[in-house]
C-alpha cells in the first residue's frame, strides 16, 4: 500500500473543504443566513396578537360626546372609528391613552415651580393635604380665595363648579372659549341653527377649521355645500374657511368689529332697523357718530359699496345669521365685537341665533373671566381642571407669578405648561378609560389615575363644608345632575358704559403706529389647534413644512410686505411687540396673508408638554395684545401691533 | 511586543520608506481619509441612512454620483481594451495595465458605494435571486440589467487584472504562474470582446437607461438616453484613462507611458467626443422640444435652484476642450493642450453626471413646490472621499510593487523612488 | 370545499373632492393609526418623514396676488398608477418596472403592493415616483414605550432601510375577505371595503370604490367634469386620436386617485403649465 504522506492529507483536507464549502453555498443556506441576519439585526418590534373585537364608547372630554367604535386586539385598543363623526382630538385618543409620559400616580412638587421635579405620593396623602388646606381657608372665612379654572363645560367641569361654589367661593371660571366669552358678554352663549340658514356672515370665525364643535361644523359645512347656502367670510388671512366661502372679504387685521359697526350703522340709518337689546338707542347713537361708512372703509380696507352690498344681502336673506368669534379652536373676540355682531342678528330678526345657557354652568365669578382673574384676582388656592391657562392665556407669564405664590392643584393626564406650576398633579383619565351611562370602560385605567369626576367627588367629601354637596360617591352617578341647556329668553344689554371703552381701545389700536407698523394675527394648523395637539406624535407627523421644518417655526408674510422690508423666503426674524419679543422664527412668503400683516401659527412654543410637545417653535401669546376686556374678562389677543427685524 | 514593533516598523518603512516630504503629507491625508471612511462606514451600515442628506425627495446623492462617475469614466477600460485587442493597435499596450487596474477599481468601488446606498445591504443578493426580468431577454428593470451586467463585467475585469498581479517579480518566477500569465495574455482578446459587449449594456443602463425610462419623471425621460451614455463613457473614459498615468508620471517624474500612447488614446477620445457632442445637442433639442412638453412641462422651467442652467452651459464650454485640442493635430501634439483637452473632456462628462443627479432631483414634482438642494453630510463626504483615497492608494501600491507600466520596466532597471 | 377560480373584477380607486376638504387632518390621523406609522420625537424633518398620507397645502401664489388668492388642502397618498398600453408594451406603473428585486407589483385589483421584506432599499422606485408617494425608513422605525400598545397586527412593522407606502389599506380588504369567507361568501368580488382615511372623512370629501363598476359613486365622480388628476397631463388632451398617438409614444402615470374641484385656480395648480400649448402642439 502506498504510504500516506502529509501532502496527501493536505490534498484530502483541501478537497473536503472545497467540496463542503461549495455544497453549503449551493444549498442556499448562506443566503438564508443573510436573510436571517438582516431580520435579526433590524430587531423590529412585533405587535402582540390577540382576539379582535369592536367596543363602543362615548367621549366625556367635552359636552359634544363623540360616539366612537374602538377596534381592540386582545386588551389593546388599536383604532378609533366613528359612524356619526368624531373630533380629531377624540380620534387621536389612543396617543393620549398610551402616551409614555402618562402620569400614573398623584405627584407632589419636589423643587421649584416650573422645574418639573415631582415625587409620586399616594392618593390619600394628596387628598388629605389638599382638603386640610381648603378646610383652613374656609374656617378663616377665606373661602373666596379658592379659585378654579375648568377646561370646558363637560360633566367634570360642572362638578368642579358645584364643589368650589359649595366651598363658599364665587371664583369658578372656564378657559376662554366661544361659549364663555359670549356668555360673559350677552348673558348666554349662542345656539346657531346653521342647518336652516341661507346666508352666513362670519366675522373671522374659522367655521370649518375647529370653531365651536368641529364635528357639528363639518356636518353643517357639508350641508351648506349641498344646499348652496351663501357664506361670506370677513378675514385677514385666506384660510380654508375664507377660501371655501362664497365671498371672502379681506379685512385689515383686527377690524372685524369695525366692519360689524359699519354694517350695523348702515342697517340702522338706511334701513331703519332696530334691536331689542337694552340701551340700543344709546349704542346706535355711539356707533353712528363714531363709525360713518367712510371711516369704516378706511379702517377695514373694505370699500363702502361692498359694505353696503353685504349689508343689503344680509338683510334681504330669508334666514340670515351673523357669526362672531375670531379663530378656530382658539377663539378671541372683544365684547364690543360680540355685541355688534349679535346686534346684527337682532336687527334682521334672525331665527338662527338663540341665546342659551346651561343650568349647571356659570361662566363669570367675582371677575368676568380668566384673564381678569390673572390680572386682578387674589387667590391663595387654585384648581386647574385639565386647563392650561399658563400656555393659552396672553397673560400666562403673569399667571405663573401668581401660581408661584398660591397652592395649586392640577387635574390632568399628562404634564402641561400649567401643571408644571402646580403643587399637586392628580392624574385623570382619557375617555377610553371612563365609564359612561352608555358604556363600560374600553381599557383598564392607567395605574392609579382616576376619573376627574371621582377625584372631584373625593375632594368634596374630604372637605368639611362640602361633605354633602354630592349625594353620591361614584362619578357615574353624577350624570343625573348634569346641567341642561335652555334658552335665556333673548334679553341682553348693549352695556354702553363698559363697551364704550372697548370701542375706544379698538380705535386706538387701529391708528397708525410708526414704532409697530405691522399687525400680527394668529393662524391655526390642522390637528394642532390652539396647542392641545402638540404632545402627540401623529399630530407632529401632519405638520406642513411651511409651518415647521427642521424644528424651525415659520410665520407667513405677504410678498409685497416682504419686499418692502427686504425679507426673503426662509429668512430668520425677530418679532417684537410692546409686550416683549419672540424667539427666532422664519419667514415664508405668501399672498394669502394681507399686506402689513404677520400670520403666526398657534399651538407651538410649549415649555412643558411632554418631550413631543416641548421646545418646538414659539408661543405668540406671550407678546400678544393683553388688555383685559371689562365684559368678557378675557384679552382679545387676536391682533397685535408688532415690528420685525 | 518586540515582534509587533518590528512588524509595524517594517510596514511603515515599506510604505513611507524614502518618500519625500510632500509625498508623506499626501499619504497621511490619504490614510486619514481612509480612516474616516472606515469609521463612518460602520455608522452607516449599523445605524442607517438617516445620517445622510438624502431624503424622500432627493432620493440619491453622493454615492450614486460616485457610481455614475466611476462607471462612466471606467468605460475607458473596455474602449482601450477593444482598440488594443480587437483593432490590434499595439501602441496602446504600455497603458493597458494601468487602464485595467483603474477599470477594476472603478467597478469595485461602484459596488462599495452601492453597498452603502442600499438600505438593506444584507439583501443585495436579491437582485440576482429575484431579478425583475419581464418576458423575453430584455429585463424589466434597468437596475436588474445593471446588477447582472456590472457583475459579469467585474468578473471580466478581474480576469483582465490577474495577469498584472501574476507578473509581480516574485510571483512570475514560478513556472506555472508564468505559463498561466502567458496564456491569459494570448486569450485576453476574448475578455476584451466580452467586456465591450457587456459594457455597451451597462454603460447604457446605468448612465442613461436608468434615468431615461422613468416616464413619469419628465426631468429625465428620454428614450435615447441609453445610447447617449455609451458614447459618453467611451469619450470620457478614454480621456480619463490617459490622465491618470499622466498625472502619476508627473508626480514620479518618470515617463511611465510614452507620449505617443497618450496621443493615440486622446485622438480616439477626441474623435468620439465629436459624436457625443452631436448626440448631446440632439438630446437637448429633443428634450426641450418633444419630451418635456409631452410631460406637460417647459424644459427651461425645470432648471432652477442651485443646479441651474449654468450646468449645461458649463458642460458645453468644457466640450470645446476635447473637440478642439484633441482633434486638431497641432494642438494634440503639444502636451499642455492635450492634457487640457483630456481634462476638459473628463470635466464635461463629470458635469453631465452631476446635472443628471443634482438637477434631476432638485426639480419640483408638484407645481406648488420649489427647487430642493442637497448638502452631503460628513458621513457621505467621508465615505466618498475615503473611497477615492483608497483607490489612489491602491494605484500607488500597484505602481510601486507591480509591473504596471511595461514601458517603465523597459527603460528603467533600478527601483522607482517616490 | 372547492373554491371556484374567480377572476378579480374590482379595480379600486378613490375620488377626493377638494371643494369639500376642510383640512381637518383626520385622514392623516386615521392612516397613521391604521398603518403603524413610526413615532419620532422630532417629526419636523419633513423630507425624511415616514407617512403614507401627506396633507399638502396649496395656494395659488404662483398665479395670483392678494386678494385674489385661494387656498386648499390636498390629501396625497400613493396614487396607485396604472400606466397605459404603449403600442405593444403593456401598461405599467412607473415604480413597478424599476424595482430590481420585484418588491412591488401591481395587483389584479389595481393596487400597487409593497413587500418590505423583499425590498433591498435601493430607492429606485422612489426616484421613479412622480408623486413622492413612497417613504423610505431612513431611521429605524420606533414606538416609544406604551405607544407600542396601539399597534395593529394587520400591518407589519417595516425595518429601517426599506420603502413603505399607501396600499389603499389592502390589509382591510384582506380582513373583510376573511370575514366574508367565514360567512360563506366565497366570491372574491363580493368583498367591498373602505380604507382608513376614507372612513373617517367628516365631509364625505373622500370616496372609495370600484372603478370597474360604472354604477359606483367613485366611477361616476371619476368620469365627471370636475375630476382632475395630479400632473397627469394626458388628461388635458381631449381628442381621442391625439391621445392615443401620444400614449403610443410614452406612458403616463394614469393614477387611480381622482381629485374633484370646480375651482379653476385649483385645476390650474394641478398642472405645471395650465395651458400647455406645447404639449397640444406636439400631439
């Protein structure tokens, strides 16, 4: 036999390796290995499987009560759908429900206010502390030093009102909204019969962009389109409402009220129409003297014959309605404006505008509104019921100072700019975790959070004076005491003595101002609204690059105005008003904004609104006009004189 | 410890031994770029393409520009090979090794760039396993064509390069290796023919077809683009292949390739440039008058932003270089005009690739949008320049250690210094 | 049980009435929720944004000056192009032929599918798409903490380095198909469904259905005078002979999303050259 030498071994080995290698390659396994490697290195999350089912629920976030159908995979809610219509906030409730920064336990301040330093405490500890302070104030006869600000008139807001009033305080307020400022001015909010109107004259109300109830307004709009209802929109910026309207009346910024004065003047003098409100004669005399049509035309930029034409069409329509409340989700109007526009409705005897009030909701307290409270109110204790006045009020910075000196309790599910100044944060629920008369909770509540109604009831029971305010101990039972809407009978007053000053202020603001030659008006961005939407990633995902790009916020300027001030597209700007200046923003040029105007998006510039909402853009409210209206108790921040550099 | 120190010293001396100060600085820069390339390569491969300035609108950037340029200019390899082996112009033999090496590196680094540009490089073999081949011979997707053709041609280039490697003075001493090298030289014409055949396809598809078939993108759509790219590659590639050893020779202060070889190659280049120039004028006319209006757009309105019509103007100006200096013998015979002409030719091709990519992506897709721009990030710069640095280093290594230039071997017996 | 081999007769299409769209953004929300869109702390890097539906804002700043300006919102998703028969060449969507790995294909129902697990991330389809409808996962898609709880199991979470896009919610079609089969309805053409965006539109601006069914609302809308397709200029040529001649020279996207508007400024903004005299001369 041939001797096996080392080189034979080597040859054998080499052959074996070569054969094995080629076999492995041709079997396809290295390719499968690559595929496995690709998937393993990507490390994608795989959603947990489960049984699919649909659960019905009603939202208790606001009085509209959106009805939704929630698709569940096992115990996880994965989609919200609705046959009847759901507002964007309620549709995005999954991102609130499952927000990683949801507060799970009551938080107690553990540092300076605004620092964001909190420690979790147990419910009974928190309730004991809060109620004992309330007891002390009440026993010292200082019950009125307890104030509360509700986000809206939902049932928990009504319960908060009852609770605080029972404690002996008259200082319960609702965040500035169309309903609150209208009620403060006219003694009731306006119920519009939009379905049966044939002519809508809107003074800056962004009817299809979140104004009033967005669910209702979308249906109204669809109806209007089908019926051919005429929509006339007075607006400084060509917004969606202005573009969809049959006629857009471009008005100079902040002159919507003046236009209303002008039309009223014309209808009273030329058409001899009268209104049923108190002090009508005095008011009409004031308007006729101060606002002849020529002056109105100069102030608004709307030609006299156009004003007359609109007034004629409005008065001749079968069932016209005039609408006040500039803005969309964030509404602003002076009392003079609200009165003037409502006056138009009464002049033409419109059947589409009825003053209503809710039996459980009083919008005014010792002062007329939240801004008046911030400016003049003295409170040593403040309850924030899911409200965010530090961010939304033009006087937010002043409120911070007052909150630093007072004892503040905030009820909300995630941190917001106002809650960051609270001594206690009591975590509440998203509507998907709430029980309503129509449904059980869709998802188990998050950790130790509680329904705001239950929190308020528990607080009431812990305070001596309010022990018996509520005859029930469970939030679900509170539905039986829910307030009901009813007509007020239509009586209202023109309140000339107070309104006179407001009208003077408007005139003064509109006069030429060399130091602040431009006017800044707000615009809203879909889904962001007046700021509540920014904490949610899917809202961030919808923001147009001409509003925010690479974390830079853009403001809109008319092209001719930009040329006048040598501003090019994308250039950075500093905007200053008499109240201060804003952080750097960037210019985008468009003729959808009137000349000599800066249109700035609302909703950005939060300091404390989860990592998703914070540190993005600037909040224009900090430099917006902040004169507090004597009747609404709120600042009309709509139009502010500014300069840019 | 001592052993590794010795090893390091040996490597260092091997690379830097006897180099001049300028050369040392150049080498430090090149190695520095290579190091940056390695660092950012890991970042891109492991953490993704988010670190580039490419986005959903500006889909491709530096690396595809690199690919277009490398493949386009690397087309000089097949052209030179064809002229040498099929047309038997033996005066080109002194440059063929350098050409093959540069061609090989161009295609190698095309694959390297592509590896980075793929979002899922581990799946790159899908192009072969699941090719988008429609009915018949012609592939549905231009990229399928590119994948296959480039891969086959790369194999051709490897085969063409092997003899250069085998002819290393140590390796060639082995009888078997010498025999292999000898027979490979004899059969090299098959590679040249096959390579030319393959090159016509992938030069056309990568340089032009890829863009020309996008019927929904009026900024690129042009049915003749495929053919124009082949001519471009032949014209620019030959000038490029001339310039590289010329520059190397100037740095080394040696005659690596006889001037006559350069002049023949640049004469070919100039001649093909005439055809390319005519083709380009035809292209501009057709796109402006036929294809752009077919897509509902005005040709000149599609130029704007940073990558404006100046790119076309610059390209046309640069054309004058090869058209005049490479075609008129009195100019071509003067070294400085020849080099200028070749450089302008390469420049014109580079500008045309830049305008395809930069202008193509920056043009708005919606009537209400404006022009967009592309600013490569440090990751993209490092990987692109790093690859170029590695190419230069490899070329230098070959010049130093392998018989890249038979003309030099012929003339010079002692070691070349740096 | 033998299932008869039934041919898919449906061709899904969408009609979006821009005169009814108020830009409320619910379509965007619904799509993101339904399709597991990745979550970013800073989603303002818009060119790299991963979203199937982009709510584009249009004005006629190009054509007009204050106060003759208008504005509109346009929800844009993958337009599910068809292409057109070009001589002997079959109709092909612009993005399908270019994929080197056959990761995207036009289905029998007209929907262009996207299989992320086949995608190699070369982005050629993205380059070919005239509507910027395809999104690339430049970063690894992530869902912070409890946000993972609202992920649907019907849509896979794609990996970084792959392309994703709107598929007209074909997973909902599959869901409905499974329900129909479970209920004994085996005919594939019995299945009707609604994508997430259409389902949530509050003004009825978005309509979805079968373009092959002449009685369906979407068919009627698509054939109405108010219909206009994004940058699909072949629509502007009315003469059928000229149209065919041009289609024989070149394919056009031929999308299945029809925008509806009576507003002339908006129709003009859907074209780079509203009058496009040159194209008409060319045909």
